[in-house]
C-alpha cells in the first residue's frame, strides 16, 4: 500500500492509464482513470460528451471528479485526462503528481486510428501538436516529478524510486 495518491499526468497517448494500471498492481493498490469515471457516471463516451454538451461541460465534469477524488480517494494510483491538470492546477492537493513525458513524434507513432478517434482534441494533428507544445510547459511546471515514459517496467521502477525517496 502507498501512503498517498499517485497522480499521472501527461499528453493524450502518453501511456498514463497503462502505467497506472500496472503500477497499481505492482504497489498492491487500486487504480482509477478520470476519463473512465466520467464516462461511467454519464453513461456516454468522451466523444459524445464533447459533441452533445461541448468541452466546457466536460471540464466541469472533470472538476466535479476532482472534488470527489480529493475528498474520497486515498492510496490510489490515478491517471487523469490530458487537459485535467491544465484546467485544475490544484490537482497537487490530491497527491504526488508525476508527469509522463513522451515526445510528440513518439505519441504519434504509438496512436493508431482507433486511439485518435476516441479523442476529440486529437483529430487535427497540427492543432494537437500546438496543444502539446503549450501543455508540455504547464505539465513541467506543475509536476512534482517527471519521468520519460519509454518502457513500462522502467517507468514502474522509476516511480517506485520516487516513492522510496519521498518516504
Ligand atoms: C483530453 C484528453 C483525453 C480526454 C479528453 C480531453 C485533453 O484524455 O480527457 O479527450 O484535453 O487532453 P487522455 O489524455 O487520456 O487521452
């Protein structure tokens, strides 16, 4: 078990959910993903929420989700949507924030058509690249730690080292 929440932030497609799931298993605790929480609560895909209610409404749902996490979730690995820490910089109040940094070109290589389709803000690649440049700076400023998410087992080891060092 861990004594605090670990929150993984980073751009779309940087592998937050995959790492969060594997890390939780390794640390013998649970994992939650804010996009999944919102989709389950609304019973709608992220795409549908963007289409029918707009981005602003999605951001409000993320804020609601943050308040719930802050007051109810402990000792959990949490992956959040790419925009979550941009719109909710107080995210740090809910745990240790780790930025999974992956170069944009690498993200593009990893994302297949299906992964792109699920993400309303990734449909225009040029715009996504511009968003990446802007957000990378914000993630860097916000994060307690930054890891370059290249390889799953290496990233797990790095997070474990961070946890040991901050004990
Ligand atoms: C978004 C990222 C997505 C999802 C939504 C908006 C963003 O999550 O929350 O499509 O603003 O970067 P992932 O980072 O898991 O793709």
